[in-house]
């Protein structure tokens, strides 16, 4: 959804605020919301493993940038994320180690790519599938419809709070801004719970503890 389509939800409460200021408040609200909740994630199309190639690109949707990689799958296994220190312990010769199927991954450089270990050789047409988490980019002109449809109110409250809590402006309103900040914070908490459920209906289940001996 284009950012301008969301202005009617905000402008009546911040009379006099310039469109460019409202737009930036919207983007910053969405960036903070997505960063805190990891609610914007996408499973990408499978990528073929290429013999001798350890690095694979992580695509970004229009108006988004990669925040983190959440999962990587290869065939019937999920690759384990590791730090470089862990990798040295697990695969001391990680620079040259090869195998038919990678077991680990990390993002030692740009978040726009991942590196898998050991380097695949003889993968025989196997693929990897990446699930990445995104935030809007600073120059975004739109926000994904699913994000708006599900979290419209906290996102609008986040933008209003940023505008109203800016001191010395004609649209400043600290009291109402504090209310909208609380609405935003409540929305963040709800979205975090949604992510724990993978945004599906149901409830988290905790394995019951046995008492006695």
C-alpha cells in the first residue's frame, strides 16, 4: 500500500504537519515495529546449490531491506546458524571444507547474502530455502498490504506518537502522543505473540512437568 493512502488516518490528528514529515514518521514507525517484532518475514523461492559456491543471495522485496535470516533449509534438514567462533570449533578447515550438503550458515558480511558450510560439492540438484525477516527501507514508498491489514492501528499510532511528541511544533500534543505511544507498544507486544505462533490460530503449548519421583 502506498504511504500516501495512509495519510487520512494520521493528518486529522496532526493538523499542519507537512506530508513529507508524516511520510517519514510512517516509515520510522514501521521500521521500529518490524525491527522489534520480526513480523515481516517471507520464505523465498528455493535456490539451487552450486558446486564450489558457498555464498547465496537473500532477496529483498520492493521497499524492504533484510533485517536478519530466520531459517535456512536444505532437503530435509534445517541448517544451524553459527558465529565464526563456533564455526572454527565445528569445522577447523572451514575455508576449504566441502561436503555433499551444508549443515551450517552465517552472514559474516552483508545481510544481503548468507554463507553455507561446508562448501557444497556433489549436491546433485539439491536446493536451499531461505526465510528472511525484513524492515522497510528508509526510502520506501509503500508498505506491504499484509502488514497494514493486520497492524494498521499500532502503525498509525506509532506515527502519530512520533509527530505529537516532537516539541515546539503546531501539531505537538504530549498528552495524546503518550497515549498513542502506549497503543504502539501494546501493538508490538501483540505482534510478538503472533510471531511466536507463526501468525496462525492456536495457542502455545508448554510440555507439562511431572511431579514426584
